[in-house]
C-alpha cells in the first residue's frame, strides 16, 4: 500500500508523540463538576461506618466533614444500627448533600459477616432515603481504580491519595478515607456527563 508524503508525515508525527503514563481515573480537572455540589460518601460497617462529605466546585473538591461512626463490641447490633441511622441523619441535616454514594455489596466467605454488613448498609440507606437523596452504589474495586489507578490498592494508598486530592493536612482514618474516596469517585463519574452509568438504588 502506498502512502502520500502528507500521510507519511502525519503517521510519523503521531508515532513521535510521547505516550502518557497510566494514571488514576480521578483527577482534579476543574471541568469535571458534579451535578450535585455536595455529596456524602458512606462506607457501611456495623462497628465502624465511615462517612465523608465533599463539595465539588470549579477549583476542585474540598472536604466538609469526615469521620467514623464507632460502636463498641459490647453493644448489641440493634443499638449499633440505631446509632448509624441517627448519626447519618444528623450529618445530612447539617450539610444538606444532594446525593449519596455508598459502597456496593461484597460477598464475604462468612455468611454471618455478609448479613451483618447488610444490616449496617440498610441503616445507612434508610437515613439517606429518609432525606430524599439520590443514592448511588459503587463497587469497592471501582473506587480504588478511580482514586489510585489500581483496583486492588491497599487502604493506606487510598487514604494517601484522598489526602492529596482534598488537600488535607494528614491522611483520614481508614473508614473515613474510604467514604471520601467513594464520594470522590461519584463526583468524577457524574462530572463526565454520563460516560459511565452509575447504579442508582
């Protein structure tokens, strides 16, 4: 197949361009502004539910609040579930997010663990639904891919990247970091004008 001099020149130009290094899906592109300015991320667990509230603007995301809803081992499950519900209800009332992103279900080898995680998730979902929020589910692997660029990243790597993206003075606690990462992933995906379909629940 013959090429014209112009076609050959165009091919050489394309080949000469440096390849871009792999990077996390999430970046601080100011054009990727989510439809909801305030987002709450939730990483549910019976003894330590993480939450993170972010505001998304043209200058990038900022953290409004984050923490862990801790419940002592001595507490009955019902008491833990009530605390998760009440605390998230207070956080939503204070910051008034427009959307919630929650970690998707994962299947543990222990059925009892899966059931307990499902109960904590249910309490969190009830608090969000009561406030009338749009609720979206994001798989844990997708969150790690979006934040770190690697779907099997360790918790510390996620926390470090969250610290960097939100310009925090120190890495958040592990559960809070995961919740912030979930909120950041939602903000990035939502800011892409629907290129990736998020699962609404």
